[in-house]
C-alpha cells in the first residue's frame, strides 16, 4: 500500500511527527495509550478513499521528541497539539476526529475548547473514570499499576493492568496485524512513558461537561462490543452519554478497547457509517452543523 506523506510540526515544547494520506475533508485520528500514528495503519487506506486521513505521534512518544525533560503529561497540552495540527492541515474548514482511549480524552477536550473547528467527534472508550458513580476502585487500580511499574518494571505493571481490567480471553490471538507490526517496537518503548506519565493523569481528568453540552450534537460516544464488562473502559462512554443528555446509546464498534488494531477493516467500516459520505460533505468554513 502507498506510504503516507510525513511531516514535522513544531509546537511549544515538542516537535510532532504526523502523517497524511488521501484527499477531501480532514479526518484526524488521535491515538491513545502507548500507541502512535501506526495504530491506525490498518484502517487508513479504507478511510483515505473518502477523507484526508491524518495521524500523529503524541508528544514524548515515538517520533515526537520533547524539547525538555519528560514530566506528567496534560490533556490540555495534548489537545493544543491536536488543534495546532488541524490549523496546519485544515486551516479553512472544520474537520472530523476519531480518538481512542486516552486519545478519546484528548478528542473530548478538543471539542470542549474548539467546537468551531470540528464537524464530528467519535470518542471511543475514553477512560474518564471520574464520571463513574464509583471511581475509587479504578483510581486505586491505576495507582497500583504505576507503583508496580516503578517497583518491578513494564511487564509486571502491564500484567496488573490487564488483570485489573478483567484480562482477555485466552483463545484470542495477541499478534498485531501485519500492517501494524511496524509500530510494535515503538509502542513497547513508549510503555514506560504511558505507565509513569499518562495513565494516572489522563484517567483522573474531569471533562468539561458545561462546555461539551452545547457541542454534543457533534459528539458520538463509542465503545467496543467486547468491553461491555470492563467498567473503566465502557462505563465512562455510557455515563457521559447520560450526563450530556445525548438521547442515544453508545455506538458499539467491533472488538474491544483496541478494536482499531484487532479488526481494522471492520472498525473503519463502522467509522465511515458514522461520518458523511463524499456526496454528503458540504464544506463550509468552520461549520458547526452536524451533517
């Protein structure tokens, strides 16, 4: 498949590696966890038949180096990065956004702070545990995961993380699809950053519901079918839909929390069904209408 066009965007405190392919309205894909732009490699060709697909490495991960020392990461700073990338790639038109996991936390913050820049946002399993009726068990879990990493390293920390979330069926293959295997080594190298500096601060974020409500007509909250029993993953999307008065159920995608990598073709098909087709896209500067 054709390689994407790559670029580097200087932002305050970092330089972002980004990739684009396709043509048409911009669809920004925001990765989460320890993943980078490669998270969406299996989906991108199908999406690029309809949109200019953009993805990037979050600051401090993979090919987006920081200018200074690594510290706890902030949602608003990562959201500013996404906004600057949209200003570069879609300066005159509003854009579409998909965010997964901590990338969905960023996407929600972007919608709350810059609704005029966005046509539609799909937030897939934002782990915003503070919106749950009882977030305490998950606060303890994520704090324990971080402490396990500090004491014992990545392997035991990830084992505790997966155990705390209910694990995964033993008969499900864990090998990444070929299109995404190139990211695997980078993602493994990013795990210390995620466990020490992203996991706890991002899951502890409290979304700005007052700012999101006026833009809720452009928001689709999503979760994986296989995540239904994983409250810190599925629960926040379900709870946010209630708090924002969306009047619609969470949209389920194939797979679980990492459905975008496990079922990229099916995931892309579901995403396209939630976005307007080429004949339905009427580009207007910074349109705020959900089409």
